[in-house]
């Protein structure tokens, strides 16, 4: 992270992501059933080969991204992770 003229900029990890060359809609299926489930699996396959998958998941968890595939996880998987994290903090 860099501060320049009171503006915070990031040496952004997303510039190295495997999803950059993909259709963004792939990562936001309409449903988690039927064709949507196939779409989730295709998106997660892209994530499996991504060099910044961990950073992406960290971002999604810290900003509570509730839609789409982030860091190779579905919204349901992230909700479960966040719930486990909250229980661990208590």
C-alpha cells in the first residue's frame, strides 16, 4: 500500500489473477443449482490455477463479498468460513 497525495493506492494483487482474461459473468452464477452449479465449478477451476487465490479469498472475507466466486469459494463456503472465524474469536 502506498499513500500519495492523501490517496491510498495498492500494488494490487488482482493484476496477477487468472480471472483477468475470463468473462466476469462466469464468476457470478445466477443460481447454485443446475447450470449455475456447473458455472461455479468452471469458475473454481480458474481459481485453482490462480497465483493470488489466497489474497483474493482474504479480500472477499475481509470485505464480506456475498456474491460470486472469490478465491475459489462460493458464497455459502465463505459464509461458513466467516461463521467459524467469528466463533473462534469469541
